[in-house]
């Protein structure tokens, strides 16, 4: 089923709101946000964040319910983030720093679900 222009715009708005909420959540947990919405020919990264000697490339997903949230991330989406991160890591991570792929899943009325090392799960 194709989305109308209005549906795409609404999905885009929800996605940006989710990324903003995820960024605030990460800041409260001691992370610094290095970049948002970085697009590469191989994929897109919603957020890039650092805490200590760890740099995380983060996929953010917003869903209408907690049940939908729990199924919002899959290996295909993570593969695109991994591909983009491989091309971007040299810009954001210094030698010796840990690099990982995380996911933050959001739904109304629920705390964010932060999955560290999501590409390994």
C-alpha cells in the first residue's frame, strides 16, 4: 500500500519527534549527541552519540503502541545502519574508542527502550 503525501509528511513529523525525544533521553543518560540524520549512499543514521570512549550509531523507531514498538526493528533496517556506520566511523570515533550500533524504540506513554549493541541481537 502506497502512502499519500500527507501520510508521508505525518510519518516524517513523528520520526523527527521520536529522534528529538531519543536525543533528550540519551542526554539524560550522560550521552553527547554528535550528529542527527546523517545520510550516506549506503544508509542513514538517525543519531550519533558519545559517552566516554563509546560512540553509538543509533536507529530510532517510533510506533503507536508498545506492542508495535517491540517489533519495529529488524535485521534489514539494522544492516542499513551498519553499512552507514562503517562509512562514518572514521569521522566520529577516534582510535581505540568502541563503536556500536544501538536502537531506541519509542511509543506513547512508555519509557524508551534502548537496545545497546542491537546489531548483535
